[in-house]
C-alpha cells in the first residue's frame, strides 16, 4: 500500500466534501441532531420518577441506585404492600413506580432462594426500556446484597391516559442517538460514492490511475476517509446524547459494524452506477431502506405504538438489528443475550455486503486496468 498516495487522495476527498455546500451540510447533520436534543433536554429538564417502596427494613441503597439512573428520583416508604398496589394504580397519586420487597429477603438470600419482588408500573414507566432499567436497578441491589443471586420480579403494568403526553426526554435522547448514528452513514453511502462516480464521468479517475496510484489505492483512500468520519461522527453523537453510558464495548461493536456495512453499500453503489443522477436515486433509496426500518423499529420496540405485522416486516431489514441492539446497549440492562443476537444477525448482513462489494470492486479493478 502506497501510504503517501492514500493520504494525498484522502486529503483531496476531504477538501472536496468540505468545499461543496451540500456535502458540508450533510457532514454536520448528525452533530446538529445531537446538539438540538441536548439543548431541548436541558431546557425541558429530566423527568422525576416517583417511587413508592415497601420494605420492612428500609435501605438507602435502593434510592442511591435509582438516583444513578433517574436523576431527581423520589423514593417514599409505604406502610404495606397493599398500599403500594393501590396508590400506584390510582392516577390521582404521583407514584408511577411501586416496589414490594419481601419481608424475609435476608433469610431467602442466606438460604440461596430466589427472592420474589413485586414491581408495579403506571403510565410512562410502563415503557419497555424503562421497565428494563427499573428491573436492572432491583437486580443490582440484590447482587450487592449477595453476589450473583437470581431474582424473580413479578411485573404488574397499568397504562395511563396521560401516557403519550409524558414522553421522557432521556428515552428520546437515546432514540435520537441511534438516529444520529444512522444519519452519519451519509458520507459512506452518498458523498464518497458521488466523488468516485463524478471522477469516472469527468475522466479524473483515469488521471489518478495514470499517476503512481493503483485502483486499490484509490479505494483505500476513499474507505479511510469515510470510515474515520462515520466513526468520529457516531462517537460524538454518543458522547453528547448518552455520555457513553450503558454497555459501551457493545455500542462500539455495533458502530464499527454499521460503518463497515455503510462502506460496503457505498462501494456497491459505485460499481452499479455510472452517472451521478443514477447514483443519487440508488443511494437515496438505500438510505431510506436503512434509516426508516431502524428508526421505526425503536419506537415500536419501546412500546409507544402497537406491535404486529409492521414489526415483523421491519425485521426483514438489516439495520433494524443494528438499531435494536444499539438501543439495548444504551440502557445497560441484563439483556446481553438479546444484544448478542442482534449483533450476530447484523454481523452476518455486514459480512455478506462486504463480500458483494469486494466482488464488484474486483470487477471494477479489472476494467480499470484495461484503461
């Protein structure tokens, strides 16, 4: 690999992208999305979760653990388990989370038994992602009392008439963190591919190949710029919207795979399109097919809309598994098996797209060598 030639072509591509107003706007779009939702969240503020807890021997550690996930949480002690169920179900009460800890918790743990904890949720706290976060707090509390002790959580959910008007901003921030990562693939899928096709149209690619640069060198330079931009943009989005909370190593794996997947789609577009207008149409359709199934899948997955045929249809698209796995990695819950399942499926799609892109690029290279 000719390092100097790769860096020279990469520098040229980067300058071309920055100078072009349309490309420059696309480059900053993920950061604009992230900045907008950070600003909105700060202006509106984070939601306060009101928890009603029955525990015979009160323990401040539960409130501390809740405070790490829900800033401003208020935990109130109830006098009985019945009071918890009645007050959480009553919509005139402020409590949307009710927890009943068994009276003999310590004895059950000492005997190695599985504690039976009752969890009542109402309204916005009945969203699937919030359910998972609250259950994670309870499991962590039990784990601190006795390491690796399993826990059985009996979940009782009551929807609220004010459900849709109380969407929590922390969930929206995580949702749009996924959206920002999806938008970041525009460079790989569109801008880099457009530069390549325009060079073919204007015969600039021929001049590059006549210089001390091979077809592979040009591809490596394009891949380098696209990979670094998409990784950097995705990481900045995560830093702004999630603060790198949750299962960060899993998040990085998903982002690397999605970057490689986007690069592969971009190179496939380059190989099958010979004009800028054709590329614009194909790249636009591909972007819609990568963005909307993933974005809609998140809203269906967190329970804001009913599941059914549409959810099954969305699962036919590879980016659904990217969005689902990345979102689950954000909320840092004991759903590692589900995250690995998403990672496996999306990994298979990524490898398949890379194989197709490599085969098409080899054909393009043979055609280029015939120039």
